[in-house]
């Protein structure tokens, strides 16, 4: 989760990958984002996500942005 002194954003890529029986490497190849960048996102260390990356993730994982991220208070 990203800690900015207030609410944090948690990433749920792990659970979405498990539901789809997909690896992070496969996701990386399909989305066109490096494995290292997806790992940062998956481990809740990302400070920002490009809109184009978000759209690509949603398209490949067949989900909505709210399925990928949640706000933790």
C-alpha cells in the first residue's frame, strides 16, 4: 500500500491473476509493461499508475479499475 499520510491504495493484482490462472510474467507480456514495474505495482510500492497502463491492465484482466485497486483507511 502507498502510504501518503492518509488513506492508502492497495493493489489486488495477485488475486486477479490467481482467479485467471495467469502469471505476472504472462501479464507483463500481454500488457506491455516490464515485469519489474508490475512487481512494484503488485507489492504496493508504486506512487502512480499511468492511465494507459491502467486501461491495458483492465483490458487484459477483464476487470474494472475498482477490481485492481481499493482505498484502505
